């Protein structure tokens, strides 16, 4: 089995809504299992692109929303298999504040995009590692809202 590496970046994109803090969550079908997943926007870095540039680009491509980076949140490491290869993936996450745009799925990577109350997002995200990034976002935001 061939071992490959992959670097990606994404974000916890937030805004202050009528009922408090909201974050963008996307719905996607898993390529291998077909299972419905709820996740944060993220994607692979490009050559000569910084992690911050990749995170901002991927969030905008996947959601239609432009944000500004507030703080780094950390990284997630995992391995997945595809086409006979083991791929070691590292995803760097950033806390981002909404600047402009409307939630939509312009590049087709995510099937649906929605602004979700912070507490609901923490309960509904599919992956524990992404929920941990959401907890870190809460810490950076001063704990005004608990996930």
C-alpha cells in the first residue's frame, strides 16, 4: 500500500446572529460510504499558497462567503484510504469572522450550506475533531457562548 500525505486548511466561520453566535456548517455525502456528514468547510492547499490563503480560499469556494482570519485554532491529523493508498492528512483550522457573502454551495463540494447556532453545530457536526475545533473557537471568542 502506497503512503501519501495531504495538507488542507479550513475554518470555523462565525457571525453574530439574532440569537447569538452562528457558524457555517456544510452537508456532504461521504465518497466511500455515501453517508451524510455535517462538517466545517476545508480543502487542499495549492502550491505556493500559505495555510491562511488556502483556508480563506477554500471557505469561500465551498460556501460563497468571504471571511477574515481572527486566530489559528490548531490542526487535525488523520489517515484515510483511497484507491489502494493510505493518505496521512493534516487539516489546519482558523477562526474566521464573516465579512460578506450569502451561504450557498457554489463549487458543488458541499450539497448544502447553513448558518447554525453555535450549540447546535457542536451537537450536529459528524467528526469529533471538528467539534474540538469549535470548542477552541469558543475559547477564542471569550466563552460568551458555550458549545
